[in-house]
C-alpha cells in the first residue's frame, strides 16, 4: 500500500512540474526535457489507472466469488434442511414402528395369557422340554423325550374325539450370534412335532409354531447357568372349542 501511495505522490509531483515547465514554454523556447516529463506523467498515470482498474476488477471478482459462495452456502443450508427434515421423518417413522411393535407385543401377551387360562380350564395343560446348548434334538428315550411322550399319552386319553390344537413356542439364547440363535429357535419349535405325530394316534390335531430369541423369550442380565434354562420348547395344548363339549363334560 505504501508503494502505491508513493506512485500516486510521484504522479502528482510530476504533474506539477510539467505545469511549471509549460508556463515557461509560453514565454520562451521549448525545453528539451518536456517530452521526458510528459512520458513520465503518462507512465505514472497509466500505473495509477492500471492499479485502480486492477483494484476494481479484483473487487468485482471478489464480490462475484462471494456471491457464489453465499449461493453455495444457501444451497447447503437448503440441503441440510432437507436432511434434517428427512432425519425427523425417519425418527418419527422409527418411533411409530416401535409403538406398533409394542402394541403387537402387548396383544400377543394378552392372547397368550388367554390361551394359558383356557388350557387350565380345559385341563389340557402344557409342557416345556429342554435342550443342551446349541441343540434342537429330542434324543429318543432321553428324559425330555419320555416327558413329552407321557404328556401326549395324557392328551390322547382326555381328548375323547376332540381335536387338539398345539401351540409350540421355540426359544433360544439372546447371547451370541443372533441369526444362528433364531434358526435354532425355529428348529426347536418344530422338534416336538414328529414325536407328537407318532404318539398321538387316532386323535385329530394341528400345530401352530412361533419362535424367537432375546427379550421376548429369553431374558438378559442373568448368569450363564440360569440362561441354559431358556433353551427350550414350550408346548401348550387346547381342545378345539368349535367342536368341544363343555369343559369337564363327556364328549357325545
């Protein structure tokens, strides 16, 4: 900046000098140094004009770039606004899904409670068979296998021609690989059906299977030993009320 000011000052001084020389020329002969001063003035003027032009161009360029930056900032703000709106909508959708899930779970729990109460009134009861960790097999003649056979024999005697409806709930650990545990729970919901089909002869029956892991069927925050208790299939039996006589009455 100091350099630019010095140039301007030089231009002013040179201009003053040229004016003085011009006055002398009118009175006498032309001084030989006049053209040199004029060239210096012209050179200084051009430098000043060049500076002013460059300065104005720089300002215009800066303003243009600032305008583009502001426009880009507005675009980004608009995009951020859209992102925020999308995020809010996503959060709202997630909250709605969770609320729906809670309602479905509450409905399922109330329905399961009604099934349990009906089973008690009808005297059909239920049984839970257990598996070793990672297994979904009821080994023939094992304790769990024999328990299930005895339960099926009981239902065979009590059915008296009525259709038996089975609810088989397969459960697996909430610890470990979720996909593997879910597959294991599914297999456990199916494991007792072959035994039931084999020993519940001449009695009409049908199966309904559900399965799951984690909070729904296997609690968290317990010891590993306690956790083993949830490697099971819970089987609840009901007589078909569409064809069943009144509870504790003989079938006709």
